[in-house]
């Protein structure tokens, strides 16, 4: 791999940063420690401008190349990493495991933040590019829409960002490899809330009740027909009910029940179809059993859609780092959601996967970011800036 010696030399230092962040996970917008560390390091690196509090707790660093007078010296490229963790109890015996019960870096955002910090350090040292690199450290990717909030706060206009790029680790993809595709890369991610009202009573007299557990179970079963029978088999969709809450004791039929879940899609038409059929099934099934049910369908993250030209450019940069044979330029879409989608709606760009090797999956309590991936990620960011704005 074409990893500059200076980047390889940074790995032990950046690994230490990453493990410190892993030990101190923070959720959603409450990333004050992490954001403070990021801002302090950007200051130490000598960034030309550091701004905090964008999108509530986001941090932005500006690094100007030393070839500002050259052709292309007015270009501005944004690079984004996410900072927040997940509400998961970590199940590892790592010496740097989470010190906060119920919080864990189970998606590798500690690695993403550290790699972008490493790239910022390298770019601030070398400045071997024209134009301006803007490093973006975003809060609340895991359900809070921090990317949306940074866009609403005017990040693109304030810093003059013309193109924006993101990166995420991928368990199962070999370390040193990349995967990307033009168009839909990750799915639209929507939340489902179903509230069922029946008629509670004694479990020995079910005929005098309207059983919300039965109604909820039937709704869960019927929902599975949406993808199987209402979505074109060529298209992709997911509807998952992940929470079913009803009752408090074994001899009482509960008055109410709540279901919570998610719907995922890759096209606007399928997204509309999922919402329509969910309303029809939830309300119709409840009515069939004498209950009432209300569906609240929240459209959260749109499809993460890579732009054609910027994706081709990202492929060429990844090939410089890893070799063309280690870059999958037509990987399958992933039905996970990603709020980098809001930035790609605001500016052209591309989102790429970098290999995390044979690790536990994302959002698993045994997951850990692979520190061996750090030089590859830093080299990708550095080469992207230097290639996009060579001067």
C-alpha cells in the first residue's frame, strides 16, 4: 500500500487517541469531552481556523494548503467523521474498554474521529496542496441527525465547501481494502411507533377483553407481508419490529401495547409504499380484533446517495492507497442508515467503506475498531485532498 512513512509513523500516537476515546464513550449531542479533545488537538496541529458548537456540539477545523496562489487554490473540500457512541453494554475484556456502563463505541466512531484527526495533523504539517481542507467532526450520527443539524447551521455556506466526503469502517472487509458504489450506498432509515389500545382484564376471562398482546402479535406477522408481497422483488426494503412492550404481570391482559421498529428503503417510491402499507395494516388489523392502533412514521435519514463523478474520484484515490485490486467499486448497497446523507444532499460527494478485518459486526457488544486500519484511513484522506487540489 502507498502509505507515506510519516503516516505510518503516526499510528502508535493515533492508536492511543482512539483507545482513549473508546474508554470514554458519549452519546448523541452530549459529546463534550470528545469535542473538547478534537478542538484541542486541532489547535495543537496549527489549523488555520477552529470552530466549535456547529450543529450544537460539532467541531470544524480549516487547513489551508501552501499552494494558495496556484491553479485551483480557491477550492474547498470537506472531510467528515462522526464522534458519538451507542447505548450498548460493552462485552469485551479490552484494557481500554468503556468506563461508562451502558455506553460503548460499538460502531467505530472512535476510529473515524481518530483517523480524521491523524489526517488533520498530517495535512497541517505538510500542506502539500492548493485550496482548503475542512475537517468536520459531527455529533449524533446514531439517531440524532447531527449531520442534518450541521447542515442547518450553515456549515457548507460558512466554509465554502464545494464537495464533501465521508468514510466508515466495514467489518468483514479486509484491512487495507475499500468498497464504494455510485448512487444509493445506504438506505433511508425511518422509525416506526405503534400504539395499541384494547380492553384489559383478567387473564381467566379473555372473552371479556380485547387482548393487545394478540393484536400486537398479529400486526407483527402481517407487517412481514409488506416486503414479501408489496415491494418489487428487484427492489430492496426492510421492516423490522424490534420492541414489543405490553403488560406487567402474568395474569392480566394489558390495556395497551407498544411496538417500535424501523423501515429501510433505497428509493422514494418504496419508502412511500412502506409507509402507506404500514398505516393500512396497523389500523386494519387492530380494527379486525376490536382494538384501535395508531402508527407514527418518522422519516429520519434519507438515502445516502453517492454522486457519480465524486465516486469515481474516490475510487481513484483509494486505488492510489490500496491498489486497484483492493477497491470494490460496485459493492452492494447496505440497508443500514447514515446521516452523512444530509451532507450529500447539500453538496456533491461520496461515502466509502474502509476494511475493519475479521471483527465483530457493527453495533455488537463485542465489536472493536481495528487499529491496523488507521494508516489506510489517514492515507485515503490525505491523498484525497492532495489529489483533488494539487496546485
